[in-house]
């Protein structure tokens, strides 16, 4: 069975997403290449989209739909270094894909917003964190979020790949994204309801690729 059957099943559950099925696969491929190159995922959005970013990080940094034991060599190293406590630690750690929600740093965001410009809080973090092998995921129901667009400008200048998850007509994100997953629609709640199953499938595809044991 093809791993892309997850996308097929997604479309069966949400037929309206058939139009973005190829974009979902394209976004997955960009993320896969990034993680294979020791890159990371940076995510930003506002309101409910900010919560989506935190949700995605939660699925990538720990086991999601399958178990992710850490490599045996690293577990042995912990045991040899720290004995029983190291063995326990190694048994509890899980395989992870590096992802950072740019909404999650309250002290930085409040300081930069107060001292510099709140519109550039994500852009500053992309400048600080971003490397050419990384990916920026911008989430917006309209595709016109000014602070996310500023982050995309910095990402593009630094050579990051950019994925957008949007609704409506795609907005300004059209100018900056390498891959744009546009679910359409006009209602913010309904757009966000469609974003969630999309990023769940992306996380599952990545988890299968990096952590499912080959038989």
C-alpha cells in the first residue's frame, strides 16, 4: 500500500480537499528533504492558526500515530554514561523531528513588540533561527497576515523553502510560497476545520517515512 493512501483516505473523508491533494504531497516532499538535510520546520500564524502551529509541533516532537523508539546506539550511550537512570531516560525518549512554533516565545514577542515593531516578531525569529535547509510554514485563513508575510520575506531572502496553508483566494501568500495549500472557502472556522486534517496527514506521512521500521 502506498504511503500516499493517507492522502487518498483524507480526500474520501473530505472530498473538498481533492483539489489540494497534489499540493499536500508536494509539501510533504519539501518537508522530507528538509528533515533529511538536518533542517527544521518554523511555523507561524495568528489566533487559531497560532494554535495550529503549536499542535503541529506537538505531533512532530514526539510519537503521533506510531511508536518512535530512539536509536539503540544512543540508548546504550545513555545507559553506559548514567546507569539505571540513563537506561530509564533512554526508554522514555521518543524520536523527534525538529519544529519550532514562532508564537511560543512570550518574553521575546512582548519585548520585540514593545521595543521594535510587533509586525516583525516572526520575521526576527526567522532571521535568528532560519537556515537554507529549513522550511517556513505560514498558516492564515486569508493569506494576508502581515506578520507572517514579513517572515516569508526574510525566509525567501535566507533561502528557506516556504509552505502556506490558507483559504479564500490565497491572498498575498501567492507571491511568496513555494507550495500553497489553499482549501478555499470564506468562513474562518470552516477553513480552520480543513487545515487540521491536512497537517495531521503531513505529520503522519513524515512519521511513517522517518520512524516506521522497514520489514
